[in-house]
């Protein structure tokens, strides 16, 4: 097995451990872009997602992109989720979360759409 394949396997293992394993294709029924779908996947799989965690997971942490872009993406996701009666809450100085009831409803809806 090549070193590259070993690294890919390790990344997949780590993603599963941190709860990011929803592929962005799973969110296409909601019409999200790849990055927004990744952010939604993180929010659906974690009780609370810090801005740093989202930035590192989606942009690799080392990017020319300002971390304020997370706020823009979350705002757009929030608007779309309102159509489904779900919300993203800000946790002051921590990050974001989707309330448990909303998370369960969204996960069920995404599973049915797949």
C-alpha cells in the first residue's frame, strides 16, 4: 500500500472519530454548496462546533481566507434551514450548534432524501 493511500485511510479514520463523516453529497437535497454542506455536516454531527474547528476542518486552517467567512456561510445555512423549521444557535465566544430536536429532524429528513 502506498504512503498516499495510508494517509487517506488515516484521514478517513480521523474524520469518523471526530464526527464529520457525512459526505457533502448527502446534503444536495437541501441545495447547499460543498463547503456549506461540510459545515452543516459538522454541525449535525457535533453538539457544539467551534469556529476554529470548522475553519480547520473545511479550509485546512492554513488559508488566505479570513475566518469570518464562517459567519457568512453559517448565515446562509441558517436562512435555508428556516424553511425546514430548524435553526443554528450562536454560542457566545464558543461557536455554533443546532438544537438537538432540530438535528434529529434534519438527519431524518436527509436520510429519507438519500
